[in-house]
C-alpha cells in the first residue's frame, strides 16, 4: 500500500487519500485495490470514528485508466472469464465505502468522473469544491456507467440523461440533483471537510453505525 493511496489519522478522522495526481487519479487495477485496502484499514482502526476519502491534485478522479495496461481486449473476446477479476475489482472498490461500518465522507474537487463519480456517490456524504465537475462519460467510449447506482441517487430521468449523453454537470447542479451535500470554495475544501467530519466524530459511533 501507499503507492497510490495515503493514510493518516487526525482528530478521530481516518483520511484515505488518492495520490496519483500526475494522472489525475485515474484508476487502474492496483489503485482500486489500494482504495479498498485503505477504507478497510480505516474501518478497522480503533482510533477512527469517521472516514474521509479525498484526493491530491487538480482532480478527485477522472475515472478508470483506459490507457493504463488493463486487460487484453483481444483475449477477452475468446475468454469471458478474463474480465472477471477486473470487474470484481471495480465492484469491490465501489462497494468499499458502502460496506464500511463507519460513515465515509467524500471530499472532492475538479473532475469527478466515471469510476471516481461512482465512488463519490457510494460514500455516505459528499462535500464538493465549487470547481468540481461530475459525470459518467463511459457511453462515449461504448461502455456504460453505474446504471444501478445513479438512478437511486439522482432519480431515474436525470440518471438516464447523464448516462445516455455522457455530459458533465457542475457542483451546483450536483447539489440540486442531490448528488452532493455541500458545495464550498475550492480553497476551503480541506478545512471544511475536516470540520464537517469532526462534528460527525462527536456522535456516538454505535448510533452512527445503526443510522
């Protein structure tokens, strides 16, 4: 661990930080595995009451790394099971915040796209910088976004429009759609997210788990 994901604890908050800024935190197989491990580590940590998932650099994540040495597509045509490990890897990453017993807050900036958008949606709460842009552009690459997740978050009609066209929305629109909880100036994102998580850390952890 710690190649793509950093971990630290402060004020009972476990920070799981995406750290591949030179690639705008594009998600490859190893990166996704480290995100899963980071969230699980924070969930097990007795010194942590709340988890914050954040990222270094200009973008939270531009989504899956389509040029990052993924599975051999030609081999996948002949062997359907060839896709099983990467698909499980992506599903487990998306489910990691959802499966955690502690609340997970996404703190996002810049591009929050594809798998990164899905990851932010699966967190319990999301704080967005005012420069954040959200979207599922997979359809433009003959792929499909999180069909089962997005309609539940933003509603069926809005989800269809976003998934069919692959357009991006800004932070204010994401707030209007119910995709995020708060929008703050980019310069205040880290401090605001910390204070927000501190408030949550004051709540009884058993009550939070039940909620």
